């Protein structure tokens, strides 16, 4: 039992970070426990990876087909999925969890390692900035609402376009071919990286961000029709 506890890994959070970590960990375990060359073949029957998620589906910010594929991939790799389950307590060698519902009991699970992948609270700077912006700037999860050019609402029209928000703290709604209801883009490195590239090119080319849509300066001799909004698939248009 002690050996099983030491090689039981619990990951909290079914977003991109938690799902990717669970998959990579399973691949690593398969490699080191495989026959005939695995260094830890004797642990193959003891190692367990558990993923705890408070929602009903993995990757809630992704398209429905990706959520289903992620669920199937986790099951195929042997990850024990605990959906609709809340983390109650993390101890030195245990976690306590509780499935959603009025009559569900708290379950104590012995673990060797617990990884938090369920997100972080906003940093103090973001909270301070939000306190100085209009109420319309407050997005979900402590994030800052932005428009298609990553501009957030500002206290006065004169300052609009002077603050750009990108990365995990930016809340930019987007629709997909599967769902017409706008949902915020996921807080992933891919989104943040493309937003950074998009912002750098807007600034380097001198777009007038105080106007909507932001035009290029006429003195640069570039067509005023080239005013593209942010999209994960259209960053190259500003090259």
C-alpha cells in the first residue's frame, strides 16, 4: 500500500495544462515501465495517474469534439478521471475530494505527488489596474475584457487605445464553427504567443490604436484597408 501511495500522481484541473501533463506523464511511465528495458518494470501495476476536474467535461474552453477526444485519450492511456469533483484539502501525503451533490461523502486518497493545474488568481497588478478601469473592463475569472485589437476599456475616450492587454489576463470572446455563443479564448501559450506577435506588429507599423478600426498612418504609404483584427489564424496578415 505504501508503494502504491508513493507512485500515485494526482493532477487537479482538467484544462489544457492538466490534460497535457497527464498525457505526458503517462507516456513517461509507459517508457520507464515497459519490458524488457524499462528501469521500473516492477512498478507498472502500482503507478496511477488521477485527474480531478470540477466541470463535467475536460478542456471546457475548447470545441466539443476536442473535449470528447481528450476524454477518450485520457481513458485509453489509463488516467483515472474524476469529473464533477471538487478538491477539499491537500495534505502531505493525501488529498480529500468531494463529488458535486448534496449527499456525497468526502473521499480521502493517499498520494505521493499532487499537482495544481486549475489556474491561478490574478496578480495584484491586474487587480489594481481593474480598479482604475470602467466596470465594463472586468472579465471572467479576474481577467480584463479586450476588443478585437486587444484594447481594454479606459476611463476616458482620450486614453482609449493606450492600454493593450494580452496573454492569460486578456479576456477576448471568440466563436467557433461548433458554437455561435462567444466564449473567451483559452489561456494557453499558443494564444498568448500569437497575441504578442500581433501586438508587436501593430506597434512596429504604427497603427493608430485610438481609432476603430485602427488605421495605418497615411505617411507610410500603406493602404488604409489593411486593418485586421486579432485572430489565431490571421496573424500573418500583418507581416
